[in-house]
């Protein structure tokens, strides 16, 4: 998925459209962003389930995935990412 900043930009545009009286365009854009975020979560969850199914039989793969997620989380925390983003990383292993 595109960056969080790009999605935020689309939401800002939706707010501008709403303020300018373009309610339909605003709603269309906001719904598109919402659908993209939901789809990204679904894909991350599916990937996690697939990985979990294969890792149950491979402890080395499980340790490698845990290290990957911890590294990603630590880097995001050091970069000052939001609690929402840190929570997403913890839950799904996906940064964006």
C-alpha cells in the first residue's frame, strides 16, 4: 500500500472537499481510503496466518519472524511513529 502520508493527504483532501461543499466527492475519497486501509489489514492478517501455519513446524522460522517484527517495531518507535502504527506493527508485523 502507499505510504501513510499519502493516505493522510487523501483524507486532508476529503476534508477540504467537504468544507468546499463537495460532499459527494469528499465521501467518495474518504471511503476509498477506508477501503484501502481495511484491505491492507486483511492482507497482513492473511499473510500472518499463512506464515503461522508454516512456522508451527519450523522453530527457526518462528524465531526469524519474531526478530523481524521486533526490529521493525524498535525502528518505528525510535523514529517516533504513532501508537496506532506501533500497534499495527505489533499485531500484524506490517509497517504500512
